[in-house]
């Protein structure tokens, strides 16, 4: 309704109020555009992790993460170290998949610039040389994504079944 008012009355008496209302609605509601930003950011991270590609992984996170798996002020190198730790000698391949069950909240951190906090679950499938070892793990994850679409914080909890 506000957008229609602006279209019909570009110089109307209530233009400022209409613009303020539109901005407030955008700030409080998760739009399709917000979901796409979050999904793309997480997809880049988990593709890099699945591929064992340190450069791709570093390109998906901020230079300094406020928290990464419990480490405060973590660097991109810390993220790559994590990747290297999970690729043990017996790991042939790994595939990470999010379950697209994103619960997203956002807050405005600048003029129409948003930071997203997202809770979701993911599955880690591991191909090993020793077939008797665990092949799949489930995680509950919380991530923060900055306005540039980079992950600035992440925590993961393994779900024991």
C-alpha cells in the first residue's frame, strides 16, 4: 500500500511517512532477497569445505571472525586449519549439505545494510578408506553473515543420535 501511494503521489504530503514505513517493514521482515543472500553465503562456505578448497573457504568468511567454533577473533587461517583437521588421513571425500531449514533474523547495521543471524542444520557425509567408521554426522549451526555476504561468526554442535 505504501509503495502504491508513492507511485501515485510521488510528491504527496505523506511521502516521508510512506518511505519510513517501507524501511521499517524491510528491517523487520525477511524478504526473498535476504534468504538468497544467506543461502548463497552458506553455500559458498560449505562448497569450499566439501572441496577441501582453502581459498574458496577463506573467500566466504570475513578476515577476522568474532567467533569461529568457540575461538574468538578467529582468522581465515583458523577456518582453513579447521578444514585441514577434519580431512584426516583416512578421508577420501566429504560432502556438506545444509537442510535449507534456515531460521533467519536480521538487524540493520547501516542505512539499509543488514546483518543476518541464521540457525540451521546440516549433514556431513564422509567417504573413508575404512568403511566401518562413521560415515555421516548431523549438526546444528548458528552463523552470522555481514552485509557483504561474508560469514563473520559460526558455531556448530554435533547432534548425537
